[in-house]
């Protein structure tokens, strides 16, 4: 595999699961990592493990996002990899959903993705290189009953990724969207040992993210679907 050609990475919406696995994989590859979340206290163990810097930021607030990038840049220089992993989840019957709760969900999942992509592009375009990755979900391509706000946000995020890929690819910036189509394994939800391949291993997901970062420009992937070998449907 081609070596990853980047030196710095910023993960927005960092926590456990996918983002933590990607942070570990990036750190093992010698890439300096920044972790951003609204609650930075929860990031302390991961930051210590990966020698990452933790930044407090609300991805849905324009000033917070621009401040986040300025703080990262002051410490590491311009981020060469940016992963948008934040999302808002809201379930409920369509006729009974709270309007402001839906607005907040869309702000985090979709508008936040735009804000982060915009700041990343502003820094990567002058460099002529970089990678912007988006974590999607099953809801990026199919809506489920009782989960309209999540699907709305994830569909919008996929549209953003597709548009950004076509606009920024010719400028040397690799944009890729990942559909995580299944249940991600967690410590509190490890799954059945008899059906180990029925859930997605975060470490395996991270391997796919890094493999995309290592792709040569003549054969970039822009959309990746990851699903377990054994599906419950």
C-alpha cells in the first residue's frame, strides 16, 4: 500500500467507537492528531493514549468552528486530514417531533459538516492537497420509520460530500464519504461471539479510512460502503 502522504489530522466529533479507532490508527502512522468535541473531558484518556491535542468546539456554531481551526493551526499548522464524525440523533413519530430538537439535530449532522468542510477547504486549497472525510450511516441512503431527522441530516451530509468531491478533487483534495451500514461494536455492546461478523469492528473501519487516505490520486475512492458480513436483515 502507498504510504499516507499527510502529517496532521483533525477529528471533529471525537469520542469512542469509530473516531477513537481512527485516532489510534492515525497516531500509529506517525500523524499528529487533534480531537474536537463539545465535551473535551471525555477525550482525556484517548488524547493521552494517542498523544493528541484536545479542543473544545461546538461543530454547529460558525465562530466555534473557525476558532477550532485557528487553534489547531497555531499548534500543528494547517490540518491535512479532516474527519467529520459528529452527528445528532433524534427518534420519534414524525407528527410528534419537537421542532427545535429537529433543528438542533440537523445543525450538528449537516450544517456542522458544511462549516468544517468550508474551513478545511480554505486551508487545503492553497496547499493543493489534503483529505476531507465524512462519516455517514445506513441513514445516508435509506430512511427508517421514526428516524426522519437523522436520515435528513445524513442525506444532506452525503450530498455535501459528493459536491465537495467534484469541486475539490481537481484541486488536489481527496473527499470521501463512508456509509457505515450496520451496528458498530462497542464495549457496552460487544455482540455475540457466535456472530462476531454481524457487527462492525471500529478498528476494521479505521483500517478502511486509512486505506482511502493512502490511495494515489489516479484511483481515489469517493464513496465507501462498509457493512458486516453477517447482516440481520
